[in-house]
């Protein structure tokens, strides 16, 4: 799918979160608590959480549009998560986002 004036490319968001020492379980639970509700949000195409061998968490999301991602980010669920995040994360999350260039299966 190539974006046109009537279609938008899906938007991906992905990144790594490093737990503070002693906070891996708490951060993992906070992140897992986002998965199923986020998958149910309008416009979510994928939402996955991975745990790396080095203890970091990798989050991968795909949204139908930037508007859908913005709506998701404005939910009470995400606001509460973002309020708790600094207590459990070492440094800033390493996050990336952008429009998908490869076709997305429908």
C-alpha cells in the first residue's frame, strides 16, 4: 500500500525501556498491563512486548494512522502508565516512530 491523498500509511512505534535495578518485575507488569487493552483500541494493528536477554523491554506497536496513535496516547490508561514510568525506568526510553514504507497485510 502506497499512501495517497485518501489513505495513510500505518504508523509504527517501537523502542527499548531499561528497568532500574530491582524494578524489572514492576516494569514488566506495567508493560504487560498495557498489551490487551491497547490491542482493543481503535486503529491498533499490532502491539507486542518482548524481554531482551540483557533485561531491557522492547515494545513494538503498529497503528492504522497517526490519529489513532494520538488517540491511544491520550487515554487514561497511557497517561497513568506515563506517570508511573519514571519510577521504574533507568534513563529515558529509547523510542522511535515513523510511517511504514513496506506494505502492510490487510
